[in-house]
C-alpha cells in the first residue's frame, strides 16, 4: 500500500481541500518544496503560487494560493492560505489609515455625538408621546 | 363622519410602520442565513491554526516570541467589534455594558485602556468615553467583510504591543449561541495562551523553520490573531442579523397589538357617536 499523509488546505474565508495525499508540492519562500509522508516537522512561509496535491499516482490537484503558511507534522500537512496578496508595508499603511480615522472620529466628536444623543432623545420623546396618546384615548 | 379621524390616521401610520418592520424582518432572516454560512466557513481555518499554535507550544523553540511572553499589565488594548447599523435590539448596548463593567474593574486595578473599534456604533460610543483612548477605527465593512479589510487595525494594535505600549490585547464581540441568544464575550488574544494539551507529541523536538524562527513565528502569530478577530467579526455579523430579525419580529407583533387596541377604541367611539345621534333625533322627535 502506498503511504499517504493527511492534507488540509484552508483559507480564512473557506476550506479548500481536506483529504489524503501521496505528496504535496508547495512554493515555500526558500524555493519549492515537496512533502512526502513522515517528513520532519517544519514550518515555513509560502510565496504566491501553485500548490499541487498528488492524490494518487495519476491524479494531482492544483490550487492557486496568494501566500500563506505551511506546517508539516509527520502525518499531517496543513496549508493556511492567505486570501489576498499581503505585504507588511500595505498593512502598515492600512494601520495608519485606521489611526487617522480614529482621530477624525474624535475630532468630529461634537457633531456625531450630538446626532446620536439627539436621535436617542427623539426616540424617547416619541415613546412618551405615544404612551400619553394611548392613555388619553383610553380615558376619553 | 368626522368621528375618530385622528385614530384612523394613527392606525394607517402604524400599519405603514408595521410594513417596514416586517420587510426588515424578512431581509434580516435571509441575510442571517448567509452570514451564518460565512461564520461556519471560517471555522476550519481557525481550527487548523489553533492546532498549529498548540503544536508550537509543545515544540522547544530556541527563539521565544514576544507574543508568547507574559508581562506585567499596566495598559490593556482592546479591539471592540460592533455593528454599523442600529435597529438590532439590545445587541450593541449589551456588548457595551459588558465592556464597561470590565473597564470599571480594570480602572479599579489602576490599568489604563486603549481601544480600537470596528463598526460605527462602537466608534461613536467609545469616542465619547473619557477613560479610554481611541487609537484606531474602521467601519462600514458591509455584510461580506474580508480579512484584509481589518489587517490594518490589527497591525496597529500589534505594533502597540510590540512597542510595549500595551501589555495585553483583548477582543470584544458577540458570540453566536443560537438565533435567539447572542452573548457578549471578551477574549484575551495577547499574550497567546495555549490551553490544555491534547495530543501527544512527546520527546524533545522542534520545527525546521524556513527562513528562520523569528520571521515564521511572527507571520504565524499575526495570522492567528487576525483569524481570531476575523472570526469575531463574522460571528458578530451573524449576531447582528439574528438580533435584528428578532427585534423586528417583536416590533411587527407590537404594531399588530397596537392596531388592534386602536381599532377597538375607534369602534367604540364610532358607536357612541351613532348612539348619541339617534338619541338626539329621538329626543328631537319627542319634543315635536
């Protein structure tokens, strides 16, 4: 019988592949790697590229990933795929934006908060009016 | 007949409102199904990455990452996830109340807090609080948020952690128990706590890291935090739709009750008017 290794490929937004395979090829950062069953434990980052899962001698399934992480245990291969191509500087830029938006929200305090409180007060007033109305109608 | 004109307009206006709430209920119900599917779709990833983190706790790395090391807590960072829109019952206010009680506890212990918010409601609420500092926010992510949408805000908090500005990172969001129940939860993300050890991976061993331990662990732990926050976000989305569905259902029911009551009042008034008219006519005839 041919030895197999259990392979899971998942992305944060969905499960992509789960099952047994004879071998897995992945675009690791230091060059393409082929993982056979009973490989030593390993963790590496993946570059954007193609992951091939050799399900049987004749059939292999290709998946495109935009980067991610590969974890190898002797009987288990896990690929955590990214959903989009990511780079640290892009994340940093997004972080700065998030910060700027917070400052904006804080600066804009008066306007926004007044709006929110006004809305709350309005809702309360409507409720009171409605109760009064009902009481009056019932009494009269 | 002029009787009860106000009542009739009132009934008409409540009927209109009822139509709106009923439509919102149905929209929320169909959206809830989709958001629930999305919530389930994220489970495999967080399960797998959780397992890797657990394995990692067993390994004996020569390098200790700062995300795994406990520090004395002087200042805590929080990522608070809320909905963008209201009309979803007590979902957000329950979450904020839970957060405030936690904040009060920390305040007593002399711990400072800074927050980043996801969602308009949390942003408005926490920008008014004096005790906490709002450092980042993102809102209007819609019903299909993507992981890279929230990458910025997570990077921001991780940077704060790495620079030692915060000593712990927590995420606050609603947990989807079932359609009727949503539970506000506060979960500690950093330092990463690896719980009970399930699998046996005996012996002294370590991973082969490529290119090196620091970079790989950095990447892995960042993804781990991201997946946790992302899961909180999609779960909170499902909660929002469920809560809105329930709130709109009870609003429609209440509108129905109100209409019934008003109809009764209207009918009584109408009957009283007719009786009065008849007795006036009879009285008039008798007088003649």
